[in-house]
C-alpha cells in the first residue's frame, strides 16, 4: 500500500512531463490548426472574461485596504501605492488569472477530452493516422497561453484601478502620493514578470487539463474524476511554480533604486 502511494504520483508526474515534451515538439509541426486555435481562444475568453471582471476588483481592493492599513501603522502612507500596485502586478494578477484559467477553461478542456476518450474518438483519430496532440492539444495550449496573458492584463489594470479608488476614497489617501510612490519604486521588469507568469501558468493549466482528460477511465464518472484531478493538480503546480519564479526574479532583478 505504501509503495503504491509513492509510485502512483511519481508515475503521473513522469507521464505528465513526457506529455508536456510531446506537446512542445508538436508546436513546431505543420500544418498548424489555425481554425481550432481561434475557436478555442474564443471559447476560453467566453468562459473566463466575466469571472475575471468580477474577481479583479475585489483583489485590488483587498490588497489596497490591507497594505494601506498595515503601512499606515508604520507611518509610511506615501508608499501605499507602490506596495499595492506591485502586489497586484507581480502576484495577485497572475495568480488570479491562473486560478480562473484552471477552474473555468481547464475544467472545460479536461471534460471535453474525457468525453472524447470514453467515446473512443481519440483512438479513432490515431487509427486514421491523425495525431491528437497536434490536432487537438496544441491549439488548446496556445489558446490558453494567449488568453492567460490577455486576462492577466485585465486583472492587473482593473486591480490597480480598484486599489487606487479604494485607497483614495476609503483610506483618505492622496492621489498624487499614490501615483508618485508607484512610479518611484516600480520598474518595467515587474510587468514582464507578471506576463511571463501568466504565460507559464496558462501552459501548465492547459497541459494538465489535456493530459488528465485524455487519460480518463471508467465512463462518465471517470471524466468527472479527471476534471477534479486536473484542477487540483493545476492549482498545486501553479503555487509551486509561482514560488520558484518569484525567487529567481528577486535574485536576478534588484529592486529599483538599489
């Protein structure tokens, strides 16, 4: 029993890594499925754009209120803007985007592939000489990555604007000080970091969703289990990868003014 507990996750991790490598290789194969890519990108936008709009405002507001209250205790209210905005750009924006992508788009992709699997459509494609990875997986992975970057921009802009409004209105902050502190401490690599995170998170969410869906077993119940496992695994990977990206960024890019 103990051996199965260890070898099971290790086997899944190895197969998932091998699947990701297969997808990376298939990215450069032709022909590229442009129509499928556009359809999947539009579908992902439809299922994520509304939740993103509703999540972005509370994210920015909570960060602004929390950081504003904390900084106020130290008598450094003039730095509220920089703390709130950098938190949204570097952490809250990409993470919120990743959670939405994994929860909405990832679950839909896993369910779609799981249904295809139990109906033996994927096996039929391979019998006909059609590679499911190139035909179905690659367009979904690229579409998810593109939409993730787009949604990250929306979350960042709305979150920063929401933080500004809540800080100025509810905490009696000064608009000029809010903007001045942000421009004094923020730098362009901070924005690049958020975009790169969103790109990587979109890739991971799509890879996990496709893999779990294509390996669903046991009929409709197996499809549901695959969707749940895909979301859980994606969330876990996102937080682990976010930690390493942040640690590397801190080591490579010194804070502004240092």
